[in-house]
C-alpha cells in the first residue's frame, strides 16, 4: 500500500530555504556548477547553518510527537543532484529533523513536483520557482534573509504563524482598490461590502490545512497559533471578521494596525514565519522575524470603482481553484 500524503500537512522546502547555503551559492555563481559540486563534496561532513525556514520546519515536525500518527510531512526539493545533496541530507540528520523524503532535480525547477508530493506550502529562495508555484495554485513564498539563528533558540511548545490579509489570505481586489483609488475609496468600498465575504487568496488552502490540525486538539492545547497582522482598520475590519466566520476559521490573534509598522507586533508575537505580499512591511520585520514574500504574480487591471468587486449582496468572485 503506497504511503498517502493526502491527509497530512505537507511542506515542500528547498535546501536554500532550510539551510544557509550562501557560501556554496557564491561558488556556483562565481565558478559554475562543477566547482559548486566539488565544493559540496569536499564539505559534505560540514554541517550547514540554519536558514530562514528552519525554525518553522523544526517546530512543525515536533507536532508529530504529540499525536499517535503523523500529521506533518516535510519534503526537501532541491536543485542539487543526489551526490552534491549528501551534505544537505547529512545536515538534516545532524540537526535531528524528522525529514525522510527528498527530491534532487539536478538543476531543473522544483515546482513541477509540488503536486506529486501534495504540498500545502512551498518555501524557496528562488523567486521564479515561487511565482510558478503560485501560478499553479500552490501556496508559495520567497524566504528572505533573516538575522543569524541558532538551533533550539526557537524551539517551542507551539508553532506560531503570522499572515497578512489582502493578497495573502484574501484575494487582491481590495488591495488593488487601495493602491489605485486610495484609502478613502478603500474604506468606503469595504464598509459597503462588510457582509460580503472576501474571496480566498493564495494562502487560503494552507490556512485550511493548519486549521485541520488545530481541530485535532482542544482549543487550549493546540500546538498551532495563528495571527492575522493587517494594515486594515475600522471600518474595514468588519469584512475580515465576517469572512473568517463564513470560512469557519478562528484565528487566535488578530491585529488591525491601520498603517502602524507591523514589526512591533511581530516582535511580541514571535512567529516562526510571517507571510506578506508587501516588501515595505517585510523589510522592517525580517531583521528579527523569519519572513517570506508572497510574490504578486499578476498585474492587476485598473477598474472603475463600481467594477472592482461584487455589488452589495452579490456573491464574491470565485477563486482560481473554484473556476478550475
């Protein structure tokens, strides 16, 4: 009987998102692929330092220790070949990560294999791979360089994940109104559509998978704690609350910041990763918070105000998943 990944939370992560491979990557860019492979072979017993995605992976995998059967699976999907990938596998073992599955593509893009592994999230240090994954309706984000990390410094009894709202958990329509029409038009539209649920954004499937794990535990003992950290404020907050109610999802912490810098709240929440589509927010957060960019992959059309969303009382537009 084949091992079934369908009911698990599956994270696909590249080696550069999991470990610090800056030195090896510099060799590749400077001297080419053969020099890179030799560099990795000569250092295959040198354990790699931690990358931005390490703390998230480490703490998610620890959830498996709390249940009778695994609920989380992590797959390393790397552009290395298996030979030069030995250093990566050695580092996984040395750091005690419960990762047993890996794919080495020898330079080919990793994103086509996300469906084969039923990945609920893909983390990469390559922008093009993230864009391709998002275009294929897979939640994906570009990990950003974060301050130095040491093993165990973020080992915790819970996994904390923070999300931006518009263009991450929710679709891009409201964000587009703000960008093209300004705050007043944005607030007016959101107040008018307060009872109309927002359409799902690219990370809604990942949120659903996390919520499925949360439901396996009593609310007060859940190993996953989720936060929404949004620049929205009153009156635009009502539509968010109503959308989450309609989805049947309860976030543990919600912050309507009204344009206040997000880094202060994130420093207090201490997420193992923060997802946002706006680099201006990520630039202030990434120094102390593991952060990942949900790369915008489509240029949004400029629409008249009365055409940017559903009319009051009409259903929100379908997501790409629903249309497909």
